C-alpha cells in the first residue's frame, strides 16, 4: 500500500470507532456509505489532532524551564506530509487512538445532544439549520424540557391521549412515541377509555398531532 492509503487506514480506525458511537447515540438522518466514510475520516483526524495536542502540552509543561531544548514529537500519521512514498505508522499510536476515540465519541454525542454549537450559530445568524433533526424530534425534546407531558390527538381513532413522554423514534414511513402513565380519552366527550403504565403509538406521518397543554383564550365563553 502507498503512503496515502496507509495513512487513511490509520486515521479511519479510531475514526470508525468514534463514528459508531456518534451514530448509535444521536438522532440524525441515516448516513449513506460515502457520508459514513467521510465522517470516519473527519473523526479520525479529530482523534489524532487531540492526541497531538496532548503530546505538545505535555512536552511544553515538562520543558517549560528550557523550551529551546524541547524536541517536539510528531505522530507518525503526519509523516505523509513529507511526501514519502512509504511511511511506517506506529501500531501503538493506532491503539491509543482507538482508546482516545471512545471518550471523544461520547463528547461528540454530548455536544450534539446539548446543541450549544447549533444554538450559537443560529443566534449569530451564521446558520438557519438546526442540525439534522426535524420538527417532530425537536418538538418532543422541547416538551421534555418543559415538563415531559404531552397530549396526542389521533383523529382517525377519535382518541385523545395524555401521558409523559418516554420514548420516540421515526423512520422513513412512521413516527413512534412511547408514553408513561398514559390515559386514553374519547375525543368527542372526554370519556376515559383506559389507563396504562406504558403506551406505544405508531402512525404514519401526519397522523399524530402533539401538543404540551391546553391554552384557553380568556375571552372565549364556555
């Protein structure tokens, strides 16, 4: 294998681990093969940059009294920049990269879940896109941030369901919601049909209407 191929393989090994963690624990649009490979390369580069930064900081602290005598250590994966036809990648670096990629993957999940970067970009007007999540996912998360309760209106069944949000998911065809301590009402007159500790609802897109609570207009007469 040539130098570029060797470097890409070395970069992708920890990158794949980090990508697997991110893909498993975040809600986002499905990745195709190209996107998965691209994200693995990006995550791999992030892993090695983090390792390199750690080495530089360690060397700087140890040689703080005489910085001129420091012999900066560069990871072998960067040797491709020298234009060599053949390079030797340290197996130990790949092993450490795989270990480092695990906490980095969890950090990337935390960043994606908290959405601080997206919120910053939105506030500054740099972007108008809120990540990969659609309105369905964001609405559920906003309801969870309020009190976790919601009402589901199922027009086809004539039901109104109230409960605490517990699980949610969607795919290409359906939207799924799991509710705890759910009460199912007949929407026409409010009759309670049944109560349950856990209720699973699955419907096609557009078949579920969700809202957090009633807000009655004070001017309305009842």
